[in-house]
């Protein structure tokens, strides 16, 4: 059995230069995520949640320390390899959905598969199955501006999971939707985690998300405050 | 989802901006067609006019005739040359001619001038501007051995009318002065006073006899083509017939009329330069639009890169947008240019009020009516240049879009 953690952060620090001032977003942060987890990075604004998601998602590079995904050190990968890694192994769900406004729900969901050069017929089949899974099959031909916030977020989730990534990184996924929609979205993600074993890592300060998490990683001022694993 | 479809939809997101930019491309097409088509028409007109003034699009002559056009430099068997030339595709006529200098006298007055001796049985107005512009009488016939056609200005100088006598004196192949008598059968007026006051058309047989030329000898064979642009290729074919013969040379109109060729060359260069500068201004406008569009969509590019899009694919996406802009601009360009082109190709603008009817350049009469003519390769060149310029204008914005990292882009908006 392979015991390599899915995600591994070793003494990671991220310092940004803002004008003449250096701002430390994350300081000496270490943690691991195992496959199948439903975990939450929580903490107040500015605590470093999004920075950690960006580092794990190969969108940003640490100033110090190492980030490993499936045992691979991201610092050793070039721009092209990192793009391929994001395309094939990571799914993203953003706070403000960030669907492409010129693509339909179906085209948005199949965007990653198109980047992977999956044949059109096969990707359409896979996308329709996933859209059905998230309850969006009937609205597949609508553009984002014809969908509600909750519907857009469902499409974003479909886009994140359709390529069977190793991990889905969700940055404040419930921040822009009403409570009922937030519950429905969380229920959907919980079900996908439970039934399909998809690993989810959230960043949030939404209590509803935290209530459903199996593990809570509390952050404060860019440092790990408390790692709480629930039963 | 193909990148091309995505690029098109992105362009249509801001329809007004895209259409305005496409119109600037279309305006470039209009300007480019105007410059190029007026040039194509004017140059073709000048070259064809120059050809029918004596030397043709190609002239086959003695190799030294161009530098020292004396009457002893001649083709001994011009008839054979004429027959060979007429076999070549694209050749519409081949005329045997003797050209030289002579003194012309009528009554008590005399003037120096140039003569073109022609075979009236073979010459047609299509290949001879002087027969085309007769204002009195007609060309002498084949059995009219002593006929002559003079220019209106010379007729005025020498007090000549139809039927009047004209004596011309020239130097024969032995260097002796010989004179012949002819009667005016026709008077031409090309509109260029220098031509009308100095050129005389004489019968080939009379001049041959007077000069002591062999029965088939002549100064040159003027060859006419259905398209002046074929001059170089037809010259190649003709030259192959006489590779061993050092007494025969084939000259294109550029070589036999270097002044005209130089004038057209310089004018064409300025034309291209002007088009290039206009193109640069339009390209700067397109680049500005694309750059604005790229800067507005930085977060969008960040998302696409976060989802696994390669920087190269982002560059390609923006380049495809500029490609679509080029295609849209070309289509709009064709739509707005066609009516203007059709009007100018059929009616044109008459500048005779400004430049007169007898304006000449490079020794050739220029049509005072500005018209359009666009060769297929010119049209292809315009389409290619405008399209390429649009793509080039997209390169910087495209690299700008592909160069930033996903996290930098995600921080935008």
C-alpha cells in the first residue's frame, strides 16, 4: 500500500513584496493531506488560507520550504509540467465561480477535458454524466449569465471533478450563495467525497462548511494554530 | 471546445469595440485597394501606351541598337523573328519596323524628327497609337508606296495637308544621304505635342529601298502581349530561339524604356511606403484594442491557466482573436470597397481639368482619367498584408497574456 500523502507541505513560508514592505502570508507551515479527506483550512481573513491553496494548486511558489503533490516536489517542475499537473491532477472551485462567460455550462465543464485532448464524443458523454450528477444536465446549454449563482457553482464543481483529479481545492465556495444553495452545494461535495472518494480541501470561514468537515486546520497570521481531526 | 470558437465568441462579447476595430482594418483595405488599384491601372496604361508608341512590350533587335540606334544596326531576317514570336502563347502581335532619325521638308520649311516605317498590310490600330489617333485621312495602303502619316504639330509646322508632298532625308547603310518623296495620306494627333511634332509614319518598303536594306531586314520586331507582366517569361522563351545568334537581342519594355521603368519603379515604391505607414497606424489601433481586451481579462486568463491551460495556448487564443479580427476586417473591407472599386473601375475621376489632356510622364501620355484596375496577385497581396498586419498587431498582447503567472492574474479583478 502506498503511504505517500497526497499533499505534503514542509516548513513552507510565503513572503510577498508589497512596495518596499515584505508581507509574510504563510510562515513555517507544515501539514499533510491524505487521499479521500474532506478537510477545511479555516481562519480569519488574511490568515493565509488562499495562499496555501494557491501553493498546493501549483499556482504560486513558496519562498521557503517544499510543496509535494503525490510525492512530487512542485519546485522541480517547469511551467509546462505545472500546467499539466493542474490540468490532470487538481480541480479548482473558486469563490466567484469564474466560469468562462462565452462558454455554455456544458462547454465550461468540458474545458479541462478539451485541454487534455479527450475526443469530443467521449468528453461530451463524461460531461453530461457529471452535469447530471450535480443536477445541471437540463441547463447544459445555458451560458453563465443565464444561470443563478448556485447553478454556476454547480457547473464549477462539475468542471473541477470531471477530469477525476487527485484533489479538489475549493476557495470559499459558499461565500457568494444563499444558505439554501450553500447547503445544497456542500451536500453535493460531501456526496462526491463519500461516493467517489474525491479529496476536497476547502478554505473558508463559513460555519456550515466547517460543520461538515472531517478535519479542520485552523490558521492564524499565516501559522498553523490547531489541527482538529473529527471522528 | 475549439480555441478558434472560443476566440470568436470572446471577440463578439464586446461587439461594438470589435466592429469598430474591424472597420479600421476595413478602412485599411479600402486605402490599400485605392493606392494599389490606381497604380495598377496607371502603370498598365502607361506601359501599354508606351508599347504602342513603337517598341512593343518586347523588342527583338540588334544587340547594339539600344545603345547606338543607327540604321546600320539591323535584324537581317526580321520576318523569321516575327513568325517565331507569333507562335508563343500570350503574344498578340509582332510588327516589323524600321525606326530612325530623318529630316522632313515640306515646301520651304524643314524639321528634324523620327520615323517609324511600318508594313501597312500588317499594322493595326490596336498595336499602333498613331493609326488609332488619326484625325484626317487614313494610313497609306500596302500598294501605296509613297504614302506618309504625319503628326498634327508637324503638319502645322511644315504647312502640310492631305495629299501634299513631304521629302524626307536619311543616311543609308553606306553613310550616304538619301531622300525620298512621299504624299501625306493621314494626320494623327496623340495629344502630346512633342510626339505630334516629331514622329512620321512611313511605308516599310520605301524606307528599306531608300536605306539599301535587305528584303527582310528591319531595325526591330515589336512584340505585343496580352499582359505586360508576361514580358519576362516571353523574353525567356524568345531568347531560347536565338541562344547561338549573337546578332539578336530580346529586350523587355523595362530595358528598352528605362525612363518609364524607373518612373514606375519609384512611384510604386512611394505607393508601398505610403501603404506601409497607413498600415502601421491601423496596426497600432488594433494592438491597442487587443491590449485593452487582454488587460481586462487577466483574471480570466488566470482561471484558464489554473485549470491547466498552457501559456502557449493562451498566446494562441489571443492570436486567434486577432486572426478573427483580421478576417472580419477583410470581409467588411470587401463590402465597403466593392462599390468604390466598381465605380472607379468603370467611371473613374477625370483630372483633365487639372492636368490637361496631354500630360505625359517618362515620355508617355498619361490618361487624365484616374481609374482602378486590380490584378489578382495585387488583391491577394493586399489581403495577405492586411491579415498579416492584424496578426502582427496581436503578437504583443498575446505574449502579454501568456507571460504572466496564474496567481498574478487571479489577483486581478
